[in-house]
C-alpha cells in the first residue's frame, strides 16, 4: 500500500485483534515446529488475507510430506517495517513491506539474507529494478558488496483515477484541465497531507534529498533542497491547490473511494490497491491515466511519483528460516503474481508474468507504466521525510488564510535534515 496507512496487529483463530506485541503476548511469536508440524506466522494487509490463505493452502497441497500451520496477521506493508522493529525477535516469519523500509530493517537485523540458488532464481525471474529495490550495498573495510534481503512481487506507485463521463483524456493530462471540469461538489482528490503523494510536486522540479549512512546503515547525515527558491515556488503551488475549493486536499484512500461512490469526486490520485472499489463505483465510466502536470510559473511540470516495490521478507529470527524462505519464494512466483493481478490488479515484477497479454493490455498497468516514466526510486529515503511533509500539508489544510509559507517551509527543512551543517 501507500506510505501512510493503518496498523493492524496479529489476528489468530480466536478472532482477537490486539494493538501491540506486548498485548499479543506470545501470539506474535512463532512457537516454531512442534512434532511434525511447521508453524509459520505471516503478515499481510487486510485486503490480502483471503489471497494469502489461498496461497498457503496451495503450498500445503504442493508439500503433502509435511504438515503446516499458517497463522495470518493483518498489517499494512507501509507500516510493517516499523512494527517489526518494535520487537524484532518476536517478528512474524514472513511479512510484506514497502521497499523504502529495506535499509532500516537490515540495520535492525530483522531480515534474513537471500543467497545461493534461491537468489539466482529470484534474480532470473524478476526485473533488475525490482531486485535492486530488495538489495542494499554493504560497505566494510573499504569494500562494497551487494546483498539481497527480500523478494519482490509488485511495484508500488500511484496514478490518476477519473470519471470518463466527466473528463476526457485531454482533460486529465493537466491538473488545470481537471479543475476546469470540477466544482465544489465535484472535486479532484489529492492527499496533500501525505508526503508519499505531496513529494511528487517537489520531485517534478528535480528537488530532493541526500542521505549518508554508516556501515550499519544508520543515517549519519541528511540534507534537502526543498527550502530553496524553487522549493518555495513549489510549496506556493501546492498551497494554491489546497486553497482551491475544487480540490479535496485530504483525500486519503477512504475519502477517494467514497468520493467516487457518491459522485462528489470526479478524479483522484491513488494506487492499484483501490482499483476494484473505484472500478465498481464508476462502472463503464472507469478511467485511469498517468499522473497529470501542474502549473508552476506559467509552465507545466510533470508530477513525479515515488517508484517503489512491495517486497516479501523473512525474519532473521524465524525458527523455520528454510521453510519461510521456500514459502516466500512460492508466494512471489510467476503463477501467484498472475493470480495476485487477478485479485488485486498488482503489476507483476516477474518478467514472464509481466509479458502476459492480460497484463500488457490492462489500462491500470499502462497508467502505472506512464507514471513510472517520470519517477523517483523509493530507495534510501530519509526516515525523517514523512512526518514533516504530513505536518506541512495538515497546516495548509487546517490554517487556510493563515498559512505562513516561509516559516512552515523552514520548519519542514529543519525537521528533515540531520547534521546538515557538518563539513
């Protein structure tokens, strides 16, 4: 899912959903194998619970010589890395997570390294970009080594959904074109208080950040140029959109879906995870496109989204590492990536699956590919980026007419940077 999301705790057969590892007690910890039964705890988002159980049943059928006890927990990919690091020794055996979490998970000793023939198969089966998202550069004593710690299964970015009865293909090429067909009761949804989305305005003008790491992947220095004159102009452009009554500036996933359902929204940015709900709401008027451009100083600037991936990792503390690695590879294989596309619309990273006619002809896949032509890799992202951008957006939304741009932008930069004045 996207960067910001809800946190769910482990849900076992008793049907209880608790709120922390401490509250879960031993429920979050794999008890390991008992007798001839292998127990594996798997974390997936709520929307993938049914799919995950189907894959687990197929895995059991493919290995009748063993007995498996799969226990599934609900956890969004966007927050899985943070949750795992809260109690790394009691983490689930296998979990899905967003690729920007890879460095902090490796830093925290949370992931099992992928190697040997398993790594060779993963590299051969998936696109180089997706494998790179699961790989970190380890430096030690002046030497560098590429090490892979997870298995990819889909890309992770966002694009434009729109109502074809209200907007044409020409309209959705620009935000100006979209807004020309909007009004206060038929809006354009863009979550300006979510840094995963709002950063696309800054990246479109080639602004960004730099992160320096020590050998253990600890962040030693973070700098950003969001606060320069171009950054001020970009922030002003965002502010003007937030102030526009035609824009729903706090359009999170639930509001975007609800807006299409009740007709109060005719266009919105979101990810593939909302495809089914929005397609059901719009029916024959379901439209998708790459991200539009926005106006800055009289010029059109292409929104430039994060391009990340969703990965499947195995806990470094799993009592059944070999079994967990085998299940993770099975979950992310060609056949299951195609099935995941059928269920969720997820664009496969598997090279053969991506070449399937149903993938190549899918409009959402085409919209994603168009967005990825203008993107920023979601790797080595500073951990300090998200909260300041969220605060900036919330200040814009809640302080209409009283927003002090220079002061708030300076606060954003200060919050993101770390040791920026050191030489």
